[in-house]
C-alpha cells in the first residue's frame, strides 16, 4: 500500500487572527504548514514553537522571493486596509499599496506555485478577503 505524502500548505498573513487560526487548524490536522509573516517576529516564533509550523519572513512591500517549495495548498490570507478614509480621500500611494498586497501578491503567489499543482493533478487555492473587499 502506497503511503500518501503529507500535504504542504502555505498561509500568508500568518500572524493575524485569521492566519493564526488557519495555522492551528492545519497543524492539528497534520498538514506540513508554512506561513508568511512580515514584522511580527515574536508572534511568528510563538506559532512555530506551538504548532511546529515553519515561519517564512517575507516583506511583500519590497522585492521578494518566494520559497522554492512545492505547495499543495495556498491560502492567500494576507491583506491590508491602510486607509480609514472615504474613497475620494484615499491617496494614490495608499491605493497602490492596497492593490499590491490585496491583488498583485496573491496573483504572483498563484502564478509561482500553480504549475506544480497542475503537474501533480492536485491542489487547492483559497483567497481570503474581508469586509474591506466590499468597501
């Protein structure tokens, strides 16, 4: 009987509340969990110790390189809302940052890892949003 390999999952925005819950759930269900974080080193270290998940520090605002790992599951959870202003008062710079993190980064991640999923004939991509996706 062939043993099935443990599925590898990548979760972006791992140190936020939703990211932490995802790390906990996937880890408890015996997935090989990797998670991206940017600044919250203390929280990332705690999650790594508590759940055995592997932390990957990536700053999506700067030129970044994705890990050379074949992931079976991608969870694009990282997202920002850097403006509490009404749409007509949002600066062009804030709009560009929002589009980068909320749209361009998930696209780049999917584009990078989708070929493995296609070749493997199995994969899952989950894109998470919030109420700000409607704003």
